[in-house]
C-alpha cells in the first residue's frame, strides 16, 4: 500500500524565538525547518499492491518534553508546545509505464491543532487555523523486483509543498510554513527472508525563501527506517525510527553567516533522532493498519519529545 506521507510539523521554534524569557541564542535562531516526514510511514513502506485508487489517513500526537539548543543542551524553560494532526492522502496509481514502473500522483491535506503551556513564563500566541500546507506529488512505483535473488519493492517521488496553510504574521505560531519546499525521496522494502524485511525512505529537501522576506531555511535530509518481522499470520512487528539532519546553515539575504555574525550563534542546524516499536495488521488485501511510538533523542535547535503515530491505508 502506498503510505508515503511527508509529516506536517508546526512552527514550534518560531514562537519560542520570540519569547524574551529565553536565552539570546535561541531568540535569534530563526527560521526553523518546515514540514518533514518523521515516522508516519515505516512498515513495508515500499510496497504498493498494484494500480488503483488509495486513501490513507495518518494521525500523530507530538508531546514535547524539552527544548534543545544548537549544542544539544536543554534550555531551562517550562514552555511546552504540543500538536495533534491528521493528514488525508489520496493516491492514484495508473497502469501507464514510465522507466519500467507505474506512474502515479498523490495529494496530501493536513489538518492541525496546536497547544502551548508555560508554568513560569509567557505563552506564545497561536493561529487557530487548522489547514496545513497542501502537498502534491508525482511518483513512479516499481513492484516485485529482484535484488540478489530477493524481493525488492521501491518507488521514487517528488513532493511539492505549497504555502496554503493558515498563516498570519501577528501570531507566534502558525500552521503554515509560508514558503515552498521541494522534497525528492526514494523508498524501498527489501525481503531478506519471507518473514523479515528492511524498509527505508530517504528524503532530500530544498526550501525557498519565506514569502516576503530574505530568510532562507537550510536544506535538510531525513530518513524513515524499520526492521520488520512477521510474528503471526497477518501481524508484523517492527523496530522503527527516523532521523533528520539539516545540511547547511540558515541564511538571510544570501548570507549563511548572518546569525553567527549578528547574534553569535555558532550553529543554526537542526537535528533529531527518533526510535521506537511498532505493529501492523493486514486486515485484508485492501486495508492495512500500523501503530507505533517514537522516543526522541540527540536533538539540536528543536524540541525533543514523544511521537505516537497511527496509519490506516485502504485501496478502493
């Protein structure tokens, strides 16, 4: 089933940077990275059971428990910004062959709710709009191929993030990122034995400038991965995770040293690693369910927390 959803991520740090209660180094760390797929699709992510129309629903609750600076140190604040979102995906996979694979197209519509608490300081203002940035993408899907005599399923996709999300500069936190992102990714599932497989989804993401400004978030790479084992008939268990790393510094007016020279920040790059268990159930050849929870570590310039996720995929 196609389950290749870029994760919507709200602009948490953009609010934190505006709060005078926090250190100058974090106040100046602006912008933050936009949406990324952090653990919404893991289990047998490369497998798609043929041409047709698919619907997928991805739901995630993110609970932040700490904020990390550019060196990975915990920032002394009680501010917690959490979010709940669900993303609706429609996929059409045709019978038309391109480069030996099936040509398809997909659209993602995210619905977002954001909340914030702070027992010892100010609480950022939040845009109550619910629409995140819509994503459209063409894709090429290759079915059951062989690599060293073992089954390989894979696909390539190019995602276009459109600045359609709710956004108003008067708010500290907005559901929309207010700029474009282009994300190229390659996904595969490789069976080492009939019951054991490896899956990974590799993204390379390029951002444009925030609309109406000279501020450019850096490029970044993120990957989802899992080791998967059949445990009973249609039940599969997994050890899964995700990793995100920003590749270059944020810039302002083309100056990649702007935040270092003006605010003394040695590093504006973001990073995070999430690891956790998961379980999937193949109800029939049309309906697949996957649940998992990730525990984050090694964060830099972003929040660190717990990320439960649920996925439902159905082929009409």
